[in-house]
């Protein structure tokens, strides 16, 4: 089984109430693939600029990520800069420089068209649609998006959503996309747009799963300290899809393995905010993940 | 078994993005006792003004609430007025008129000093302490408070907390009381102040339980529509304590019945925001509550 992800491999400059880090490894595809783990066989389709450090690509490769789909183009790498407020939740974007991403056209390497799992990370929906069309017969297609695309490229987003099995949104995006205040009503409205299953991410409040015929609320792992929450949503997606791929789950499966994947995604995401950049994900060990999963389940079952 | 509650029986003027209601029945003791239900044998200690409608007291009595401890004093009843913002979560207090509550000294009716369960609703901590001292040997003492008392009467609050078994706080109050940003760290810090068990209420995101040796996260029941969230926290307390009283649980019991009570409190609270004032609680039927509990448990267990 292989998971193909199209998304960003980028640099982030992040300022929190405690610290500041400049041009550190970030991007949806980076967080996703490291959270999915070395056994997940993740194939990354992305673009970086000629300023991108070879060591950062080597880091991904050293963790079992297939970087053959990351092309290097003349120009600057995608760079996001943001500042978190005192609550470590609200954040202000200070700068978004698309760089080489402005002219990015995803090219799928030979042999990757048969990837069984597809994660369309948060990029322009027209690019998501191109990749979706290029992969022959995926067992499962998962999509993430953001308020920018909902507001500026709604038609293209609605178009790609029709071919998606699971959509991941945060609560404000779900409300923006559907106009529904109630998350239950918003999830139902999203399902009518195509995806049979909907995950609503709520950061420190956990995530909600709306399945074919069941619902599940998973609380976030309670962390003693948050250092940098950037990338936690993509890390959730990595743990979630790796869990489904490991179990060989396709769109026709019942809700049960998706519910289990919600727990695995939550555990994977919990390592991300503990350090800057991808450092928290890199520090994860199998035994630490197992311990967190046990604690999380104990906090879920009354 | 009887539950004694000291708190407010009051009038609320509430404005939401959809509607406005003037001088409707409210107050922590009203929501608490109606949510606890007719079998809970709730005894209310409170004060109302000479403007208080006899029909509103009769309503409480008709639902099995013992109102013998509600005294009528010359002057105006406590009145709170607030306006909810578009998200139905954030709210601005427009006016707080203490009225007869300004000079309130709780008087416990004869025969009520042996009440087994005690809920010290959100009033001045010195009054909470008076009631606590007047009840002989309660099996369990539960306390609620708010940012006003944390900020203005901290010493008195810390004093009463030493005699409390379970404290209910919302997330911002827990942070304000302890100075801890992490809710896990805040709960541990609260436990060091006296209460062995801590419940952190998060509104539409549910509630967290920090027990003697376990934790539980309970999601809120997903409602298709929220009309007026006023009183949901006190309704949670009513369902929570009624569950413990029904099972005869005291402070020395293990965490298990408290975890079950978290679920019962969540179900009770879910009826409150569906209508203005106490109307949602009045519409609750045993079969509707049973159905919601089943749905909630299905959404909690992966």
C-alpha cells in the first residue's frame, strides 16, 4: 500500500508568546508524511525553490518518505510567516510568499499512478483536481482545504469535492463552507457536496467524525505544554490516513476502521505541538505513541 | 437523599442574534434544580425580591423542587442582562443588578441541615462558606464559581475551596484561578487547593473530568440549533449531582460513578440551550434523555 500526498514542502517563520523560529521546515506534506510514519510508504508530490536546503529533503528521505515527486524549481520556496497570540490558538498570518508554488503544476512520477491512498493537502483545488484525475483507482481520497480556497475558488473546490471520500476541515472552515452554525448541520451539508465522511478538527478541543451511519468525538491529548501548534492538523491527517492504509481500508468499508483512525490521528497529532517545526514528530517513539493511545482511550470511555 | 443548593433565583434579560427575551426565569439554582429533575429532592436556599412572580416559584415547586428555603425580601430580584454574539458563545454582560442579593444571608430551614449533598452555586464565596458550615455532615460538596469571585474575593474563595470535594469551572476560570495555560496543569493546581476532583466545562466542546486517578473527556451533545446557552453550566451541575445522589456516592467512592455522572450531566445540560430560560429543561422527557444518552455514549466509544 502507498499513500500519495500532494501539498507544500515549505519554510515557516513562527513566533509564539515564548519564542521565535525563522525559516524552519514546514508545509502540509512535510507534517503529513512524518506523522504518517516510516512504515506508511508516503510519496510526496511538491515543489521547492533553489533556496531549499538539501538537508531538509534528506531528513524526509531518512524517515522513509519517498521524495522522488518533489521537484526543485528556480525561485524561492513557499514561505509562511505567522504569530501566535497568548492562547497559542489564534494566530495572525504576517506573510505568505507562494514563491515557486505560484506556477506549480503537479507532476506524478512514473509508477505512482497506482497509489492506493491519496491525500490532497491544502493547496489550490484545481491542483487537487489534477492530481485526483492522474491517480488511476485510489481506494480512498482524503482532502484538506482552508478558508482562502473556500472564499476565493469555491466553484473549483466544490468540483473536486465530488470525487473525495473524506474531507478534513476545521470548525470555522466547515461553517464558512456551508453557512451552518451547528457543526452537525455543517457536516451533513458537507456530505451532500460529495464526501461520505467528514472530520471536523477543533484543535485543543479534539475532532469530530461524521461517518456513514455513526458519529465520534475524540478529545485532544492533554499536553502539559504547547510550544508550536503549526502543522498539527496535517499531522492528524498523516496519522489518520496511515491507520486506514495499514488496515487496507477503502471507501466501502464500514465506519469502524475510520473511528479507529480518528484515535490514531489524534495520537499522531499530539506530538506536533510539543516542539517547533517537525521536531515533535521526530521525537515520537513507538512506545510513547502506544502509551498516549492508551491514555487517550482511557479518557474517552466512561 | 436530598441535595441542598444555595444560589440565585433570578430574572434574566437575554439577547441572542435571533431574538430577545425580557425578565425570564433564570438563576443558577433554578437551572440546577430543574436539570436535577423531580426525583432528586432538591432543596433551594435563595432570596427573591417582592417583584418576583409567584407563578415562577410555583413552577419550581410543581417540578418537585422544595422552595421552602427561598425567602422573599423587600426590593428587586437579582437581574442579569446579557447579549450573545454571533457565535452564541461569547457574550457581553449589559447589566448586573444584585437587588435583594446584595444583603442576602442564607438561612437554612429547620430539617435541612442534614442534607447529604450540597451544591454551592456561583455566589460570593463567603456565603458559600456560611452554608457549608451550616450543613452538618454532607457526603459530597460541589462548588461552582466565576471570574468575578476569582478576581475580587480570591482569599475567601481559596478558604471555602479547602472544604469542597468537586469544583466546577469553565476553562477560562480554571486558567484565571491557577495561572496555568494547560488545562491539565490547571486542574492539578486546583486539586492542590483542596478539591480532590475537578470538572472543567468547555461549553459546546464538552467537559473534562480530573479525578482521583483518572481523566475523562465528555463531548457536548451536538445540537441542531442553539437558542440560548444561558444556564447550561448550572444544568450540567444539576444532572451531575443528581446522578451521584441517586447512586448514593460520597467523596470516598472511586472515580467510576463520577465518570458516569459526567455523562448524565452532559445529557441534562443539552436540553438547556434548545430554548430560552428554563423552557428547554421543562421540555425534557425521560425517553428523550435516554435517547440522547445512548447517542452520546455511541459518540464517545471508538
